[in-house]
C-alpha cells in the first residue's frame, strides 16, 4: 500500500520533461488469482477516495470463465454508473469517447479488475490527469506509458498469521506458533489459500493447526497452494454439499443467490441458503454486500470447481442443472412482471398459482430484485444463447426479461439492455431458422437504431425484416416492415420512396380489411407528399384518411386529419378553404371531448385569421385557447407571442 500511494505522488515522465500529463495516472497491481490483488485494489481505492470527490467506478474486464468483456459493454456500465444515458447499439469507439468526455470534467478513481491486456485498459483510460486508474492484471500492461507494476507475491508471516487468526481465533495460533508458521509456508502466504485453511480450521474447533499442516503435507506437492488447500476442504464436504459447490461454477457472472443454488442443486431455497452460508464460513464463497442474499464464487476457485464437475458430473447432469436454473429464472421474471399487473385478473391468478418462494411481496421489492440481479440476468441470457442446446429456454428467458424490464424500467430507459437482448434473440432465430422471430428481432433492433439516429442502419434491418416476414408468411411483420421502410426513407429525405413504401403497406392493409391501419397509412402517404411539395396528392390522401377515420368512428383522429388537411391547404395557397376545414376540425374535436386538441385547433385558426387580415377574430380564438389550456400555457408567453409548436397537432405519421 505504501508503494502504491508513493506511485500516485511520483512525478511521471511527462512532468519530468516539463509537459502536462495528457492522461490519468495508471497504477498496476499484478499478481496471480488468489494473491489478494483485487482486495488490495479495493482497499487502495477506499483510502484515496476522499481525494477524488466524484467517487470510485468499478468494472471487471474478464468474465469468470476467462472471456474478455467487450469494451462497449464496460464503457456502457461505467456511463450508467455515472448516471448518464447511453444510446442503444452504440459501438465501442462512440461509447469510449462518451466515457472520456464524461471523465474529463470529473475526479474519479477508475478500478479496472482482471484486465486481460493493455488494449482493454487503454480503450477506457480518461484523458484527465485529475483521475486515477487502478488496474488489476496477471502481468504487465505493455503498451501503456509510465506504468510501474506493483507485483504481489505472498504475504509476510506476521500479516499471514493475522489473516489466519480472523478465522481460527488467536489462541490456536499462539499455542503452536511453529505449526502456524509452517501452515503459512505451505500456503506460500497466498490470501486465498490462507482463507481456505482458516475456514477448514474454523469448521473444526477441536483440530489443531498442526493437524491441518499434516494433512497438507500428506497430500503432496502437486498443484498450487490454493489447489492443495481446496482439495482438502472440498474432500471434507458431504456428497450433497460437494455437488452443490461444484454446480455453483455454472452460475452466471459468478454471482449466486439462494434461488440459483436451489435450482442448480435441485433442493429447497432454505437448504440452498444454509449451504451457501456454510461455504462462506469455509472460505469457498464470498458474501456480496447487497440488500439481497448474494454470494460470489472467487475467481481463483472457478477453474478448480469446473475441473471437479468434469470428473464427477456427467454432461447430461450439468445440462439438466442449467435447464433448472434457467427455468427458475424465467419463473422469477414472470413473477417480477406479474406483480406490476395486480389490477389484471389473469395476473392475479398467475401470481396466486406460484409457490410462495417465487412471489414478491410488493412491486418495489420486485423492482429492487430486478435492478440488483440485472447483471446476472443478462449474463444468464448470454450464456444460454452461447450454450446452443437450450434455445427454447433461452428464448423464454429473453422474452420474460424484456417484459420485466419494460414493466419496471420502461422501454426508453431500458433501451440499451433491450438492444443487447434483441441481438441475442436474432442469433437464436438465425441459428434455428425461425423467420418469424428473426423478423421480430430485426424490427425491434431497427426501431432502436432509428430512435438513436442511425437511420441508414435501421433501413437495412427493416428490409431484412421484410424478407424474414415474407419467408414466415407473417402479414403483421410484413406490413410493419414495409411501413417502417417508408418511415426510414422519409427520415432520409427520400419522399418518393417513402410514399411508394407506404402505398405498398396500404395495399396490404386494404386487402386484409384492416381499416384502422389503412386510415393511418393514408395520413402517412399524405405527409410524405406534403414534404415533397405535392399538395394535390397530399390533400387527396388526407381526404381518404378523414373518410377512413369517420367510418372507424374515431372522432379525435378525424379531427386531427382535418387539421393536417387545413395545414396543407394553407401551404397550397388556399387560406379560405384552410379556415373552413380548420373550423370543421374544431367541431369534431369538440365532439371528441379533447380539450387540448380543441385549444391547438383554436391556435391554428388564430394563425390563419392573422394571415387573412382579421386580427380581432384571431385574438378571440387565442383567448379561447388560453382559457381551455389554463396553466398549461408557458409562463411569460403572451397570446401574441405564443409558439405554435408548443401545441402542434401531430400528423398521423408522427403519432405512429
């Protein structure tokens, strides 16, 4: 710790050469898993946190199974931790740049755990000398300038004995100091090995430290100190507990809760919780500080547990355990969503039919569970898709996760997570040749692309969705894709193609007798023609839209369509016709009891009357609009200075 703190104060190469440091200072803590490298990084961050008022940001750069975490995911998680929104589907470069911009005006400690190489760290480095980066890795980060690694070996004997005493108490250490020192030597001073040794002794109050050293010497010299102590601790477990421990290696993101352990082991939730607490006592698990009961499998033990599963468990048993875990997760997500729909009779029946252990007491409790378990839930979806043998369960899991996120977080707020889930759905649909699901995933992804301004990308996906919808003979997906292709062309300014694609979608709707959608599409065609300056075509389609809404008895939509028709008439230089059409729209809005729409139309009438040279009548209509809207008018805005866009009547295309 003293060496690391001195490194923070040490003048860097840029400072020595008289230049201002262009980037944050990087401290590297290097060591093997089990050496206490992460614990040291956390303690350093805690000690220096007061010097960095914007807090400590943490990210893990390697999955528990050794897979590198994509940079875009890490950058997104860090931006979310800063309370910033991130566009769904953004690539690593954009998110990395957004992260650097966010950190440029902050003083933070950035703790990057388990970095695989310098490239991962470099992509996330802040261009802010006021920030501090603490990287944890197994070796040097060659390629990052001005980094001196603090390499961890074993703990000194005094510190190792103190660590051991936390588990065993001081008496057993002091009564046989030579045996204790011998145990430290056998463990090579490695904190993970000492924790396992301490857990073994804590579970056996009658055993002396010498007994443990004897067992370890009998075991031989094969493997690392952590390997040897783990084998001894694992061998002392009963068969059921040993099996449960092995199966925890299947837990997504290395995070376990009682439900996950219960599903993996096929036991009750209570029995699983007791087993997890016992593993914590033995040093085989770490308790995660959280409002929920959550545990973490130490990274240095995961390879050992996986090796044990290969020896003791058949592949079919492991697959069954994964299936049980996914099924339990699906049921929890269904319950998490159902608690938000308590006014619905089917939702109440669904909740009542679930076991008590799977029910949430309140919507707040369900939302808290979803927020805390979200990293593990997303990891579950990724692992299920990567497995390739449980695609049916994977599809159910992703559908339930999407519904739960939308119910508790909202579509807009959860868009980045939804984007990733839809990409996973697309992977499964392509692998299993499921054109209907492929079309749905492509439409969802394209919608998110369009919302974030990637219209060209959205257009490509809409066209692919159209092909998939035709392959599946799915009229909904086909019609939706054609309409969306038109919307993308309209956004790109190609109004001729937009009108053409809207027309294709309209033809399909008319052929299927879908009158509501047909009326809306007449409006979208009219809007495209308006943008293109073809006012005659626009008016013909708005008249068709008005007729369609009238036949559908949708009075509010009829009023809006008339309002848009009045706008086009005004553009076409027919103010008298525009005034009559707008007056008709006001009457229909009054029939619809839509006060806000009436007020907006009154403002439209006032603007038209101003252009016709009747300011007195215009003032009357503005006054009527103000009386209707009351406090909704912007503060400090006079009727003469009213911004027409504040109550703009949206066209059918904008509403859709």
